[in-house]
């Protein structure tokens, strides 16, 4: 940054010069106090603390009424900050001298009454009339004597440059500390390197306060001379930051106008009676040059007024909009004949009178008629805030009441908040409506207890005036629910009996699609249920479809270690994973398992030797089962290729380290062969032991994959799917849990060409989750909130919350940014059970239609090349349209040019131009 060349003088020299009288040079006193050339007002004299004046100047003959700085010059003239030269001229385009800037500063600060005529200022030359002002400026810190002396002996007569003026103005309004804090930051001007380091902070502060600005080429021009018009503008802008405003200033709201007499009320409620001078200068804050007439001054205008002796000489209308009171509430009624509206606000009713020309608007500012207002609309009434009992001038309808019937999926009912929440089947949007004591819940013709409604039930909600007046249960996802403790499980009969308490038992058959949920979204089989388990049952057609284990009263020790076995008394002593000992007696009811094969005690007891690892299930002192451990399951914590060791965290949170074979195989979906290098911390694995139960010889990784169904064989419980890599595989789902959103489902419920989430252990499926897909044309993408809006195959707009971390697949390219999805893209959006969204962009191609077979749903297209495929099946949910109108495929004619969109080799959309 440039430093101006300055000869540094010592303060001793300055002190020496201060004892010598300053030479006075003759010059026009542009800012001095003089009556010459002043326009006579009403003859009122005033003493304001900024000097005594017999008359008030409101104009200068050399400042045109349309001069760009007319308002600012007039304002400072009325305040007595400037009075012009001996000829009564302001000379707006002349450069202003440093001494005249200081005179203006002291007057702005209200310090003129404290001046001393014999003040000594040191070795800098100024006019005699300016000496007291300069002395006061030095005393108040507006000037630094050493700093100013360095600018030259004839200091006062030099032109004031822009960077020096910035310093003076900022110091005068008491903002030096703020400027010092900004001194280390360069200005934003293109010529920042031309600004002296001592001025940077002041310029930054002056710019931030809106006092000074740059030129159109983004330069500041620090050495440029400041004209008297510019100086008036700077002081005018800075005035509002003064700690003590001028005693001539009155601000507030005009409360009455009586001829030329104004009553002004300030924010504290104090009033001032002012007489508008015949030659008063009237302006608006909206335009620096626009002049107003007295008729432009209206009641309730907010104004900035400069007065002397109760006479207003300068008025600026700072806000000409009427102050409005806003009343928000719910519309109860409108009386058009009597022009009244009754509104409920916070439970209280109030009636308001409406103006005959009341304006009615909707939330977007569009005009409405008064007669179109609906009861229970959320509205805002606006009326004048300062007129007692003012009539309402404007009504804004913020929200109209909803009247419709919603059929959808029940989510919840909150009897405390009195709301019901459903997912609209048409839009896919979740909606919540208030219910009242009069709201009716019915199933058929019978009243229904809302406590028996559950997530997933199908309901029809009648909404009137935005309230749910009735909820009709169309279909319950679960016909019956029950709960209790497992009393017995008879696998041969497929029967589960629960103890409901008070010696009440209930038995139910098990359906062929039963879903067993063991907790934390882990799925199992009937054989995983234990006596004493606290369970919840979901029953349809008198068979259990779902068992959820709520809690267990049994001890489940995974990988306990046998300490001893007493064959005579059948006592088994083990230590659990934490090393604590436990002793049990094997009874005839104890299940003895080698892996999943049940053995008699005579064959089993040979395994019960010291050091053998077993899985124990016990209820109190009763031993329910002993299983010889052949595997370990859990999450990998660490893997060491050096020591060939793997540390696994079990479901119980216990860490165990096992030896592995260097050649241990790893079974992992999507990998033909694998080794330990394919594993990483965080993977959930099942490790298989060798005979010693100390070494893991192979592992299988649990993974979930989103696939699409290609075919299904319900009779043989098989399904064929295609994964994201295009691999087509058939799996047996016999005995596997199949569900949708936690509800039991069967293979028959799996739809073709729809997504599934299959959880694998290695390459073998463990469970299947039916997923929902949203397909259609993208109409909006919100990358900030993570939302995509599409028009689906039913021509319904749906917004899907994908989150911002998504997987977007477009051909062979994969992106993790939602920004890669474009409006008009055709997409399929699938969210897995963890909420992760995958967006597949479906390519389109222009083809010529040939024919359609309604029986086979096969659509034929003309080949473009010999390699083109000419026949495709329609997807069950194909969207066939012309513009926004749905059309039947039979309406297509041979030769029509269409755009077809293919997903898994089936047509999901046909667009005819």
C-alpha cells in the first residue's frame, strides 16, 4: 500500500510554534457565521446550541432547484452548518478547504457554543475565524495535530481530499474505534493500493455506513478534491450517526394538519407543534432532487423536520405509507350488508368494521371478491394503526379451508394434539388434519376406537373446513392383534400358544408367510422364538402373519465356554463371554443342537468337554437349549494381515479375537472368490470355525442389494431378479422372511419389474423387503433440501425426499450429486430400508410406432438399423401420453413418431408429440 511522502516534525517543534500567533490570510468565509446573503424567513430568531442566527437560510442563488445535492445542501443550510460566502453563494462545485470542513464538523457536533476566540492551535496556518474550530477539533480528537502538521504549514487553505475527509467525518460521529478495527482489511476499491494505510480503516467504516462511496469504475480516488456539494452530502448522510442529534431536529409521525400547522408525535409519544414556514424546503426520502409541495404532506406521514423557534424550514417525508395494524385469525363470518367481519384469534371472537372499498387479496396478491371469502379461512385484517377504531382497509387470505375426501394409508392419530395423519394415495403426500370431539371413527356402520388403528391401515377421511369430521376404516392391514408371553411352540402342528396373563392362554396357527422380528429390524424363524419371550402378534384369517419379540426374560449366552460337565447329575458349568461362571442342569426338555441339527443326549454329551464353545439359552435356572457353536457373528472391528487375526464385536457388545487361516475364503455378494483383503472394519460377517472352534476358516459378509424382479414361481417359492450390474439370478425364498414396511408378505405379493431389497449372507438370501418405486418425468429438483418432484404414470405430481447424498445412475456414469438430475429427465427413484435413495435416469429414444398387441402387451417399433430390437413388452405401469393427456396404446397409429423410455428392457413410457 502506498505511503504519502511526509516530513515528520517533532512535537517539540509543534509546541514551539503553538506559542506564536498564526498568520491570518484573507479568504472567503464559506462556512463562517454571517448574515450577508441570507434569505429572510419569518424573522424568528433562534439559539440552538450551534450558534445564534437572526434568519434561516433555505436556499442559495447558485444552487439550482434540480441540483443533485440540493436536499443535502438545503438541509445543512437550515441547520446552520453552512451559510455561504460574502456574496451569499454556496459555490457547490468549488473544492472545499480543510478549515471549512472542520468548521462544518464542529457545527455538526453541536460544539460551536463552546469555542474559545483566543484558542492556540500550533504551527499550522488557518484563517482567524477558523482557529477556534480547529482548536476544538484537536481537543475532541477530530484532528491529530502532528498528523495534520505533516501535511504542510498552509494546512487550512489546502483542498480537502477524499481520504482525509473520510477520516474527519468518521471521527466526528464517534466511530474511530470501529474504523481502527477495520484498518487491517483492504478496501474493495480497484485503487486500494493508492490509499494511505492510515486511511484504510476510516474509508472501510465510512463505506459500510453509507456515508461515502466510490465511482462507477470501482475506484475511490483518494487524492481527489472534495467539492462543497459532495461535502454537504457526506455530512448529511453522517448526521444520523451523531451521538447527540441537532436541537433543531424533530422526527416522528404527523398526527394533525391545521392549515400550515403540524402536530408531530415521536416514538416516545411526545408531541411538537410546528408552523410550516412559507419558504420551507420540502423533500421526500425516495429521491434527493424531488421537491414536494405543502399539499403533498399528509396525515400519518413519518417526517424528518428541521425547525427554528417552532417554525419548520426543512421537511423530509421519510415514509409516506400509512402505518398499518395487522390482525391475524380465522374467519368466522362476513356480513356483506353491514360490512363487518368476525374473526377468531387465540380463542377469542372479535368483529371489525370494513371500509366500503376494502381490498381482498389471496396469498399471492391476486384480487378476490368479498363474497368469495370462506368461513375458517386463515386471514389477515389490515387497518390504520393510528386511527382509533379504524375500519379494515385490506383483507389477505393466507390459507383457505380444505374440503375434500382423502383416501390413503393411516399413519397415526394423536388424541392429545387432536390430529390424524394419513398418506394420500393420489399424491403420496403425508397430510395432517385436526379432529374434534365431534369427529367420528367408523368401520362399516359400527363406531371404531381410534386406539385400534395402526400404521398401514387403509382409511377414508372426510375433511370439511380443514378438519377431519369422519374417518372410515376401509381395510385394516391386520385383522387382529394380540400379545403375551410365549407359552409353547408346536412346530409339528404349526401352533404358537401365548400366556396373556391371569392364566389366560391363546393359541394360533402359523401362516405360511410368517415374519418373525427379533428386534433392531433383525428377522428370524419360528424356531428362534423362546419360551417366555414377550411378543406381539399380528393375525389375519386366524393365522399369525407376524411375531415381534418385544423383550426376553431368558439369558442368551453366545460362545460360552464349557468348564465342566457332570454326566451323572447332568450339571453343565460354563463361563460366558465376560468370564462369569454359570451352572445349569440338562433336562429332558433341553434342546441339544449341533449347529441346527438336534441330537439326543447320548450323542451330544461327548462334545461337552472343557474348552468347547457353546451357545446357551436359559430361563432362570432352566436350561432351554445348548448348541455346539460352529460359527460366530458380528461386526468386524479390526483385521491383521500380519498376525492373521480378526476381532469381531458380537451383538452383546463383546469383543473377541480369532485366528484366521491365511487362505480363509470370504463369501461376498458380487464377488466370485474372495479373501481377507476383501473385508474391512464395519462389515457384518458370519465366521465359520474349524473343529477347534479357535480358528475361523471362512466368512460370509452380510449385504443388502436393491434388485428388480424378472420372474417368480409361487408354487416353488422362487424368484428371479436382476441386480444393478445386470446379473440375473434365481433364488429360493422358502422359509425366508418376506415383508413390506415391516408387514408380512408372500411371494405372491412380489410384483414383476418392481424393486426388492434382498439381504444376503454371502451369496445366500436371508430376507426380502418389497420396496416402492416412483417413476415419471422430473419437474423440479431442490438440491438444497434434497427433493425431486416428478409427474408419475398416473399424471400425478409427487415429491420424493431423497436427501442430498444420493446415488444417481445415468447410463454408465454414477454420481452422488442431486445436481446431476435435470428437469424433464425420466427417472426411477427407489429408497432402501435405510433411507438411501437411488435415482436411475431412464434413457429415451425416438422411434416409429408399428403395432400393438393388447393381449400380449407387446409394442412393435420400426427398426432404425439391423441391430435394433423391434418388439418390447409394456411395463404394467407404463405411462402412455400425448402432452399431459393419457392415451390408450391402441390409439397409436402405424407411422407415428414416438419417444420410448426403456427400463430393464420394458417400456415404461411412450410420449407422442
